[in-house]
């Protein structure tokens, strides 16, 4: 059971992120590293592990590099979390207090990570890859916390280009005192930082003052920003957002046990489509929202990429991790292509499917989990 489950995990990890987890060839109980040439393209597998209290993902993240031949071999086995007593024996421990949002260079020679939470949350680290658990920190650490906070969402938005985003500075959802509370839209800001992955430097920063226009009066607000990606021309940056809705006719929400005010009542009713923020790149100015007519599910993902640049130059965006949709942003208009809609329910002849993670591979082909 354990062996089969991990083989499934290895497949999904390698396909979706090309960076995810801890590998060893356990045919003889010993880790073996085959001889390779300097031009080997490494596939880094990473995986998070529990902390001392057993909380999943809170122990940190380990990395292990395999070859393309290893990845293609169905008999190659993985034991990412192999223990000798209390010590892990496989792979390399990345600097990370929780699950790391690790990114890889296309040639597999480097890993990039911004530490997520903890005393060094927001610190960027770069590692060179030499196979198995051989990772070496290169360059210098870069502290992004002053812009992105200690728990930034970030991705490799294009080769050599990292972009981090952070939603914050939200207003309280109400004003006034009991019993005369009045609803107000939280609004808030999205902070952005461009990161030069080759030279380990922040090259520009920007701030979006969130504005959903007429939708704000209906109680719609943004609670998270994530998965920034560049268009083919590298002139536009698209940012996925989580849109929620307050019940403007409601009142404050309270803790059922303590009675403490926790915010404002929300509603699941939604008539706004999938929303993406767009800014000019690299200036990070002229922010606007674009809205899809084909879906009413969010696109910000959860520890997974939702948008990818297609071979044809369009952006393909999934409503992960709860929706069945793949949408398209046109390379010519920088707007949603309202004539395009891939629906996983329709494709599989099922109902209630959801894309937990996905990867655009090439030439109109993708892999969905």
C-alpha cells in the first residue's frame, strides 16, 4: 500500500511541478546515485513532512534530484521520508519552517524558494542541484518580507523571473458600535515584487489598491492574491485572486462559543465571474480586473499553479482547487477569451469534478489531477 501510494505521489509531483520530493532506489536497501554527465537535466522532487506534533506540512521540506531516466523507469522507487531513528536519511532539507513553495529552473540546475512563515519567513534562497541530495545554497539570501510579508505567495512567472504577491492592509468589514454596526468593504492592497532569479535581486515593486467597482456595493471583496504569471511578450502580469462576498443586508458574525465578533456575515450567492488582476510589466502599474463569463469559481489555487503560458502564447487558467474549468486569456487582447471554455465535467462525462492541480505540457496538452 505505502509503495503504491508513493509511486502515485511521485508521478503527480514530477508532472505538475517538476519540483517535489525525496527519492532513492531501494532495490538493495541503499541509496544509489548513478554516474551522470554535467549536462544532466535534474528533476527535483520535494515533499513536506509533519512537525513533532504530527501536523502535516509543518515540519519543513526535503528535496531529492533524479534524472529523466529515473523518472521514466516504473521500477524506480521513492522513499522520501526514510528515517533512521528520528533522522531523515534521504535528500536535502531546504530552509523552510513549513511547506516550501519551491520553483525550479527549466534546465533543472537550480531551485528557488522563499521561506514561508517562521523567523525567516520571506527570505529568498537559491540552490544549485547536483543530483540525489546534493544541493548547495548559492548567491546570497534576499529578504522580501518588507514588501511581501513573512508568508508570501510567489512563483517563477517566467524563466529567470520570479514574482511575489501579498494581499493585506484590509479594512475591518464594519464600522460603528453595538448595536449600530454598518458594513464597509474591506478593500485592501496587493503588493507585488519582481525578483531577478539569476542575480538574486528585487528589480521592482508595486501596489494595487483593490477596487472591484460596482461589485463592492454588492459585498464582493478580495481575500487573497496568488499565482502571478507573465504573458508571452512579458508586457502583462496576471494575478489570480480569491473573491468572496459579504451579505450587505446581514450583520456582524460572532464566535458561537465566546460571542466574540469575528467579522461580517458572508453569503455563498455569487453572480460575478472568475476574476483576474492585470498590471503592466515590468512597471507593475495600470492595474485593472478582467472577468470571465464562463465560470464563477476562483483561480488563486492552493499551493499549486493555476495559470500557465501556452505554446500558442495564450494563458490557460484553471479554477483550481475546487472548479472543473480551464479558461483562456488571449495573447492578442490580454482579456478573457469568452469563446473558450474547457469543462472537466463535460470532458469526462461526470458531475462534480474538480481540478486539484494541473500542468500545461505543450501544444495544447495538459495533465490534470
